[in-house]
C-alpha cells in the first residue's frame, strides 16, 4: 500500500491553527493601535499645554508683542534672554527661538549673561523672582510681558 504524499488532516485541526493565527494577528493590531493612540494623546497634551500656557503663540503674535521693543533695537546688538518659564517647560525653547527670530538682526543669547537682557514673562508675580535670580534691573517695561533689563552691579 502506497502512503499518500500528505498525511490526512482533519478539518478541526486546520481550523484551530487558523484561529490561533487570527487571534495573534488581532492581538498585534490591537496592541499597535493602543500604542499609536497613546502616542497621539501625548502629542496632543504637549500642544495643548503649550497653547494653554500662553495665549499668544506664533510668529505674527510675537512680532506684535515685541513691536515696541523692536523699534529700539539696533542691528547686530547682542541681548541676553530671561524668562519666567521653567527650564523643563515645553514652551520655553520655542519662545526663546520666537524671540530671537522676532528681534533679528539683533542677536539674542540664550543666557542672561549680557549687559542688556530681554525679559519675556507671562506672570507678573514671577518677574521679581527672575530679576533677583539673574541679578537684573529694569530699564524699560514695554508691556505685553516684554521688559528690557540691564545687569545689576
């Protein structure tokens, strides 16, 4: 008697293998979907945190906010930068870059180690703390959270 090339399989054993494979694929799709949703959720939280932290956001609004200050800026002058944002605040770095862009062609250093410093604040209560911490004295308050300071002696 000749043996068949393929052993006899029952329908039940084939079906269970397919169902196990299908269950694994479903689990993988659900896991990837959950990871993607979490990633999107965290990105939205970062954006909402940045927007809710300050009402003014974007290049145009920064140009409007710094308009009076820009009128006093001489080209290629160097300013320091200070802010009431916490160092780990996601809005701190973008606000520095927006300030730097808005005041160009003047240079804005990321530290307060220059004779003249731009203070960018959001909370009036924090201004005194920043002034004391960086040893700054107010030269002119331009409003809208923008202050020109000098290093205190």
